[in-house]
C-alpha cells in the first residue's frame, strides 16, 4: 500500500497562480460594453432623504445614468441591504449608498459623484448602544419597514436563539431581538459562591481588512439570464438573495464566485444587488468596485459589544454560575445579529451549574453590521477569560488548572441545553500546560508576563454535494461550488486522492457556478471542510465503486479483492495482476465504450456539530512610561480534528492569532457623537504589521470529529477567539492591571496604570 496523503504538508493548489499574478479576481474580467458604477454615499448618519439632484452629473461626459432606489427594479421595499441597496426615504448611517453613478469609465463615474447633490432633513443620530435601549430614546430608524433578513442570519453557524423570554422588560424600539438562556438559579448560586468576580467589557467595531475591496459585475445574457460575477463567499446564497430582491426565478440568475481576495465573513450579497439592479435597469453590463475609503464606510464590519458579566466558584475551583447581559450593536442591520452566538459562547468551553444569560440586538446609526471571523466569539471570550484569570487569582489557583478542572467533555450539557459532542478542550489545555513558555512564566523580568486564554467555536452544518469525475488520462476532477477562502480546495484534493487511490497531484479541483455546480453553502462558520469535504469523500467512494466494478470485469477478480494504489487497480496480495485507472477510463470514455463513466456524486447533511477549541499563550512586555505593549512570543494550541494538511492548518492558526492580535492591540472603527466615521482609512485604522507580530508557535492537537472526513473539522474561526484575552491576561501578569476595553492601546494602558497606581 502507498503512504497516506492525509496528514502530509503540501502547497496550496492555487499557490503558483496567486504568487505569479496569474489569478484573475472579480475586477479583472473583461465584459464587452462594460459600464462602471460608483457610489454616492450619505454624509448624514440619520436623515430623511428630500431630493437627489443629478442633472449636473448627467451632463458630464461619459455619464450614462445616476440611479436612485426608485430606478432599480426591486420586487418590494425593505430595510435590509438586499432589498434596499440604495436608501429610499431614510438614511440610517453615514456612508450608506444613496445613489449610483454609472459611466463609460471609472474616472467619469468618480468625477460625476462629486456633482450629485443630496438634500437631507437631519434626524437625531443614535450612536450610544446602551442609551439606545432605554425607553423613550430616539429611534435609529423612524420609518417602519419589513426588516427581512433573507438567508444571511444563520450563514456562519447553526446557533439556537435560546428560550422565549417570558419577562417583560421596558426597552426602546431600537432593541430588535432578545435572547434568553437560563437554567438553574444562577442568582442564588452566585450569592452562595465562595468567590465572585464581575466586570463590564467593551469591544469596538472591527473592519475585516481583506486585501481585495468589494466588487461585483452583472449583465444580462440574450436569453434574459442575469449573470453576476462577484467576489463572494457563497454563490447560492447570493443567487437566493438576488431572487428575493428582484422577484426573479432562480433559473434566471447565474452567480459566478470568482477567486476571493480575502473576506473573513464580510462578502455576502452586499454589492451584488447594486450591480444587478443597475444592469437590469440599464440593460448593459455594470461593475461596482469599491475604493478602500468606500469599503471602510459602506460595508459591514464586525459589531461593537458591551458585556456585563459575573461568574462564581467554590474554594475548590468548581465553577458555579454565570450571569451575563450582552448588548450587541447591530448598527443599521435590522435583519440579524450575533446576540444568539455571543450569548452561547460567553460560557466558554466550561461546565456551569447554573446560568442566566441575556443578549440584546440593538439598532444604532452606524454601519450595516456583518460577520467577521468567529462573529460574536472574540467579544465573549475577552470578557469570560479575563474573569477566569481573576477568579484564579482570588482562589489562589493556577489559572490553567482552574480551566482544566472545569473543561467540558463529551456529553456535558452546555448553555444551549444540548450535550457537547466530542471536542478537545481538555487535550488542548493539557498541551499548553507542558509548553516551555508556560513553564517559565514565573521567572520573567519585571514588566513582562505570560497570559493564558481559551475559546471555542461550535462549527456549522449545511447540506452540500460534490462530483468526482475520472478523466480519460486517469486523473480526477473534483467539482464543487464551494468558495475557496482558506485553501479548502487543497484539502478536497487530499480527501479525494486518499479515498479513490490517486496522488493529490493527479486531482484537480474546480469551482462551478450556480448554473453548473452541485449545491454548496457559503464559506463561513468553519463548516466547508466538515460538510463539503464529506460530500467529496462520498463522491470519491462512489467513483471508486464504479472503477472497481469495471476493473473486476477486466481482471476477472471480485471487487472486494481489489485495491487502488497510486492510480493502479490491482489484486490484493498480487500487485502484478493489475490495470491502471487510465486504461479503465480509456475503455469507458470513448465511442462504444464498455463501462459507465468513472464518476460519482456525493452529498452530506451533517446533523452533529464539531466544535474546535483553541488556547493561547501570550508573552508581553509593558512599558510603564508610555503604556505600550510589546508582544515577545505567542503560542496557540488547537483541536483541529484531523490535520488533512498540517501546513494549511498551521497557516489558519497563525492567521487567526494575528487577527486576534489586531483585536487586542490595534483595531477600532471610531465614530464621533454625530455618527461620523473618524477612522476611514489605513492612515487612521491600524492593523498588525509583520514587525509587530511575534513568531507564533503552533501546536496541532488532533481529536477526530466522528462525522468529519477522516476526522477533520472546520478550524478557521477558533484561532482568533481567545488571542485578545490571552494578551490582556499577559498584561495583568506583567504590571498588575486588568483592561476592560479593546483595543488595549498605549494611552488606555497608561491611563489604567495611572488610575490604579500599579
């Protein structure tokens, strides 16, 4: 038998094209007769639209149209970004698209935007999320419309919304949704706990900072099919959203998901309604490409959150109860929020005897809230893991041993009310415990410290299908509609090769569009390998059955007595009695062929989750004079189920940790009291640069997922979750202060040091 290809590090299959510049992204394609569109963005955070004066812009050379909401052939009015891609009567955040200038060139469109004059009737801007909840406060949206929500609410993880809230709480109309999770008497348990710690934690709006800004191109085929070529995380969800917006049957919409220049949760049906609406209205191809400044203002970053949290424990370290009040700033997004996810994850990978958790989705006059890697999870972990460390200090216990003592194992019941599936919380913490950085934490110089934190992501489920087809030369083509956001195509190649009996070099993975490909959900929620990968495995198994049936006829050996090794079908125990896959396929794929084509179709509909746990160690030094934090080392251990390709797994772990460092130290979208964005470029919005990110030590822990392909599970979300609290706990270990707000900038650290006298 040949060696397994599972667990072997290989380069990404798309790496050569990307590093040589051969990959064509969504803005690179040529379409005959293409028009270029640029956005006219609202300058007001909240106002009624009075008039859009476009005559001056229309008179400029090359300008074809200036479109407003009434010019788009929308099926019905709504208040979400799909059904209201341009503000119709009320603007609800500064940066909201109000009009679309369409011209023969990008330059002409850009010039004409400046000539469009919009008249507003200003309304009070609601920017303080806690104040917005109070009865009688001004409304972030004064005109009542159907909020909608489409298919976007559950795109990242299948998370329940808790019990129905039976208590009447006096709240303003800005509170759109509430979540209530409770079991046992948390109040009584906290009152009788030996130690109780609490705090209020604030986390900011955070921009996804993908390399490629949002872009979409749309045109009509002669048969009236609407084609949309776009930078999206999901072609089928985009197709459904466009059908909802324009009242078109699905068969009249074809969505092509182009190679993705980064997304992290932010590219789901945002620009496509604008491009499609303009193409339908003008009956010419239209491309919408955002500038970086527009991308900052007009897209859907991760939301800000305020978390009030209290936890308790007994003297022996047993956790008792958790009580949380979690306020999610949805901005202008009336359709959905992450209060369901964050209220689940605030309990962490730990056992609690009782819990009382409330989540609130609150509308304000800020951006359209969207998803960002592990949506709702970093905010929850920052609060919980900070208090877990404080609890350990009060109990005089080792913070790792406290976590390990209370870590969930299979069949423990979580705050969702459901038992946990198999997950590696214990194994990950045990791996961290032996790391030299943790072992040496008590012998560091002054002003240096090591912090620990852990977090998990529940994973997502969504049906998926795939096709594996053997070509005449004996190679295989795998067809899915999954968007390769993180190297999943390389994993699919390994799954198909191992299952069928080929080398990964003999497997090509292609991404189909909605007109030609099998169904796949959006790439997000750490579910693609777990769901689409399982479909690929089943498709390869089905193709292998057809191969063995044909080989059995050729070799006159029962299929059960045959094996496939490196593209050769041979008798078990008698390798000389064989026939190549290419020979069999050649006999099938020809005029008068004797056998069915060697291809298989596979599907999956996972019903059990596969959570991924990650724990971080951060080594930080704090300058007491300036408050600056310098990261000296970082470690991440993660349960990945099974590492199909360790090189790609480590890449996901390092990338997540680096983005977590951004949450911790740098990234913050800031508005003024009138709802105007103050950090609308990379001159004002800081992200972690290479010289500020230390070497990241990656520890792969394999606790196989029972239903995953070869035990693999989705791993993209978990590595970002606990990085920030690990750094916060390192700061506490270094200089004795506890930060309650992200990012932990030098001025905030310095001010906290001054206030505490540490």
